[in-house]
C-alpha cells in the first residue's frame, strides 16, 4: 500500500520541551476535501513524562468511494515518538483493509533506524523486510499522517525563519518506502495570502510555505501576526494545506483478471486518455516504470503527479506491451483544521 489519502507524503518534526510532566500539546482533526468530503484525521499530540513527544493519529474515510475501495472507513493508525531535539525515537504505522495489511515498526538507536515492514495482499503470503538506515543530524521523518505537517510548520517557525522567496532543503527519512527511505525536501517561503473562513466570512492574512519532494507539492497555511484572534492565538499556528492532485478522468478501471494490473473497462470519447490511444481491454501494468498491482494502484501512482506533465503508461494489448504518454486531469486537495474552521477556508489571493 502506498501513501494514503493526502498521498499522502506528510512530515514529522518536533519542538522544544516545556517540562517533564505528561501534558497535552495539541489535539484536533484535519478534514480532507477532494471534489467531495474525503475523510477526517484525528490526532493527539502530547509531551510524555520523560520529556519526549508523541503524536498519535488515525484516518477515517468519509466518501462512499473510499469506503468501497478499502472495504472499511478505518484506513490507518500511526504513532511517532521523538525527542525535544527533533530526533526520532520510534515510528509505528498500521493499516488493515480489503486492500491488504501493512505494518511498519521503526526504532532508532545511536542514529541508526531499524525498519521492519510487513505487507500482505489479499490471498497472498505475507512479505516481511528489514533494513537499517543511518540518520544524520537534521533529518526529518515523513510518514502517512497529515497531522505531521503541523510539526513541520513549527520547525519552520522556530528553526528556518526563511525570508519571502527564500528556500532551503532538508533531508528526510521515509519509513514507508523501504527501498528509498532517504529523500530531500525543499521548503520555500511564498508571499502571504488572504484567507477567508467559509462559515463566518472572516478574512485575515496568513503565511504560506511550499513543501516539495519529487512530484509532490503542498502549500502550508499558517497564522500571521494580523490574523483573527479566535483562530490564531499565536503567529505561525498551522491551519491546513493545499495540494494539487491528478486523476485519469473519463476512464473506468477494474482489476485485471487472473493477473496483476488494471483492466480498462471504458474510455470516454475526447478524454486525454482516448487522445493518447488508451483503449478498452488494455491492461495497465506500469505507471512511469512502477508496477501496477490493481486498479487502485493507478490512482495511488498518479495522484500527486503534475497534471501538466504527461505520464508514461505501460499497457498489455493483443499479447504484447506498449507505452502511451497520457495527460492527466488536475484538481485540488484541501485539508483544514476542522476544530478551527467548521466550514473550511478559501484562499482569496496574495496579500
């Protein structure tokens, strides 16, 4: 199973300890909107008695399509523990749906992260893998929970302090990808924007930071000094994020019979896929060189692609394989703190 819901490439960081008694740092929920209400992620962020921090989150699907795809509305749970110095102590993620099971356990000792990953597709034997990765200083940890953007925003506020239009890079550790666990993130401070609360119509200025890695890109939205006091009790408070997403519009897919891949059941006339030559009966086996196991894999592999850049589909047709350059349709994923904005927010433009 690949990145879930937000893609969901999300981030883990921490901030300074404020005492040694266990206490709540923050709690709330993130609402996901992608054409329709997609899901909600509940999180609890606490400081433990030993001074370390813990983030626990879970994602619940709201859309009928997601529930149908996964066979349940409970998609994943995740727990991360880290020190006041931003060093990862342990990471655990668990998902058990009709698409299979995924368990990831990471423990860190002397800057060596030991990853243990167990995956099991329906009807198949479980696959277990283990790998050790050296984590150098200033390595952030990515996972599958959107709530970790809240922690990345805190890190940006306290450690980066980037001027407008300035950018920097950070090393990142992704325990969900055992083949390529070390990646690079780019953080850029974009001009402030005007945010409007959908329910109250209140308008205020907010900060915006672009986070990008490979084909994934998201804009983090946080409070500015001029924001409304009810929502923003301090400058830099994380409010949510916006990311562009892509889809294969006009195409209906099913699982390929008796084999891996996605069977093309229908292609709308005039769609980008039809223009690229995709036909009914084709079996999509790869997207940009990555294997496709079933129809849901296609969505996972293209979700955070840049819609302006065609992707390469490898298809099986008439006993042979061929490649097609297919344009994607673009849309936007908006994620906001539901406990702060009951109706969400909209971006009206630059301040």
